[in-house]
C-alpha cells in the first residue's frame, strides 16, 4: 500500500481505535456489560407470628365469672392470671379469689373462671371432708386443689402442674391420660370432678 494512503488513513484508524476503547470503557464503568443481577431488596420487617397466627409474645384468654368486665383479652406472654383478672376490671365483691391461682402463668386459649361465693343462706353441699366443692379447673388449679382430688396425691398433682407448664392449657379432661399415674380407671373417677 502506498505510503501516502497509510498516512491519510492513520488518523481514521486512531480515531476508530479510540472510539472502540471509549465505548468499551463506558460500558465497563456504567456496568452495562455486567451479567450479575442486582441483589433483591430485603422484604420489609414484619411482626413475627406464632403457630396461632397471633403476634409472638401475646396470648388471648377468656376471663369469665365474678369479674367486672368479662371477655377476651390479649396480654403479653409471661403474664399471670392476676394480670388477666385486672384487665377484666378486677374481681367483683362476690368473687371467691381463694379458689383461683392468681400466680399461674397464662396459656393462649385459656378460659379463666373467677367463681363467686355461694349465697350466705345456701346449704352446704354434701361432700367428703377435704373434697373440692365444685369441679377443679385444670388450667388454674393449685397443687393443694389437685392434691385434694381422690386418688391424685401430691406427686401426681405436681405432675399435672408440670404438664400444664410444658404443654399449655388443658383443652379437655381426656388429656389427663398423658399424666404418668393417671390411667383410664383414675380418669373415669376424675371426669366429673375436674374441668379444663
């Protein structure tokens, strides 16, 4: 190729090479040539929920009986029966709080019954000495109340309290069958004396 043609095309070649370099550098700097997709944004933080669909750390209880405002109440997990009674407006003057374990922890879905004292002129029920006057509520009973049940004793009463602490509220009397020391025969004896 003649020398003068090379000299005329040299500026064009330099300009073409410079243009290619500029385009390549521009794509590199701007990231247009990258194949790695951008990381997705994390989802907005949501309030965690437990197995019940409720926000974790909360329980719902039904407070009934001798309280000023019976109803459903949401309380922090770790609250006690005393907290639920207070949320229900407190006990009425007729309440028999000695029959309620106010220190017991709340379990989700529990019904808390605050019994009323019987009228002054009411006849005493014919029960054996030391036997409970009414059904013992498994979800709020004290060790002494469970111990007073026929054939239970302090060891089995403690097992019932331990079971309630580990598994939550009793939903039926039949769950007593899971307690060591309470078989089908003992369960039949207790069926009319206890309630969930």
